C-alpha cells in the first residue's frame, strides 16, 4: 500500500523546514513534485535520491507511484489540501496513508501582504477549471474574491474578461512568485490588469469597490434591441416565467437557441450564475446586441455563436440539461428532434408559442420524441398577444 508524505513549500529559494520535516527528507529515498519544486529543494535532498516528476496527465504519474514499494515524499505548493495534489492523492489512493505538512498558500500570503481580511474571501480557482467558477462570484457581487490562475486563464485574460462586461468595480491585488525572494505584489485597476504580463506562478485577489445593482425581470426598454424592431424581444413577464420553468437551481448547462438580443440568456445567467450558457442566433446583428447587453448588465460567461442552427456542428458544446427555444425558423419538429438527442435525461426544454398553430406544432412534435409536456402556462403582457409557455421534460416513455 502506498504511503505519501506531502510537504507544502513556497517560492523561497531555500525552503525553510521544521526539524520534523528535515528529518523526514533526510531519511527518505523517493521524492516527487513539479519541475519548479525539484529546482527549489534539490540541494536539500539526500544522495542517490529517486525523483518522479508530477506531469500531465496525472494518470502517468500515479502509475509510476504504484510501482514504488516505499514511502513517497511529494512536494507541493502552499497547502497541499488547498486545491492541491493532496486532494487528488486522497481520491486516487483512498487506502493510502497520507501525512500533510502544509505552509501558507499563495492567496493567504497575498492577503497578508495587502492586509486583506481573507476570512471573508471566496476562492474561485481557474487552474484547469472553467470560467464559470469566477463568473458566478462576479455576478453575485462577492466582495472579496481570491483567484488561482493557470497558463491560459492568466491575470491579463481575467482583466480583459472583466473589461468586456464593464466589471471594473474591483481593486486588483496581483501576487507573483509568492513566498520567496522574487515575490512581487502589485495593486492594479482592472484596466491595468488587462495589460499586465505577469510572471507565473501568480494569483489574484479582487476587492469590490462599489456595488452593481441588479434587477430580476429587466424591462424590455433597457435592452439594446434590433433596429426598428423593438418588439422583437422576449417580454419581461414571459421571460421571467420561462426562466422559472427552466428550473435552473439544479442545472449545469443551458442552451439558448435563437437568442436574438440575448435577453433570456442574460436573465437566466443573472438568476443562476452557476450555470454555463451557450447561445446561437443566425442574425448577424445579434452579435453586437449580445455584447452590448452583456456589457450593459455586467454578465460574463455567455458563450455564443452567430450561425444557422441547422447547419451548425455542436460537438464542441457540452450536453445541456436545460434548453430554451427562442426561434425555430419554421422547422420546429426538426429542431426538437436534434435537440432532444443532446438533452440530458431528465432535462427540460422551454418553448414559447405565440400562436395556436405553433403551440399545436410543439405538442405534436413532442408526441414523437422522448419528451413529456410537464407544464403549460398562458401569459399576456400589456396589449401584446398571449403567449403559451411550454415546459417539456426528457424521459423514457412507456
């Protein structure tokens, strides 16, 4: 059975260990860690030591671990149980003996340097993780956000993402190579962050400077809309009921088909910041509208494309558990058939019908698919035509 002793280190040129850890290192034979860790601890290791690189994919590293019939000392950054390899070892080697010797993690050290109350901080790790981890905290208006970066989701990329949707209501603290002689701490604006060339490893803390007021049920007049077609938007009451029928609290991935102005995507993301939203619209004008409305309402994290639904390859999109259909181009049965093949079991489709003929077409199409209409509501806003809102769930029909 494997035995792991995981030692957390900072970016100090010469790591400072307790007597217990020094004894452990001196008596060990098998060591492991990243290339940077080996560089930092090389002079402290005993003669004739054996080193196993921690590399991606981790499965290769773990296969090597399984071939070692001895205790393995693993060096990690900061606290190995803070989004670190300690958690991964617990998952991959559940029966292994595990001892952890942590030090401060990078976000703690950055908070110490900047005198920030990190007990109130919410951590959004982007290290190999999706953008939604950060987006949801920004939409919720979290006051203090700690961010762990990676090679793609860099400080500059994060700054540009915030700038695109007007989220400049944060002061940014950037920490580079925390814990060592080469440590650098900077206080930046979001604009400055978008241009920074940060040295890895690095991390960020965002401190909110002003609050963005959000409105659930955004009035139609507040959206940018198609020129000359102000009525070409899902009305507020219809939009709110559609979002309610999507049951987003347990959702993970939503598709918005025929997004037009982006009103449903924006309302849904604002209501349920934890979901990933993917949207498609064939009107070329809608690209600018979506960007303008995302910026106006400060909503990051909506991935969209301008294309014809029936000619688009969606293989790069994750399977949705929620779908809103805002347009079907007169080919509703064909669209539903294609969508239901991607919809996860138990997932919901919400569809708005503005005429009896369209409502009948939806009901008839559902009959031929593994869908059951689970709710139906008719609403009328002001002097607009009544709209029939359908909720259908994917299930196995008997």
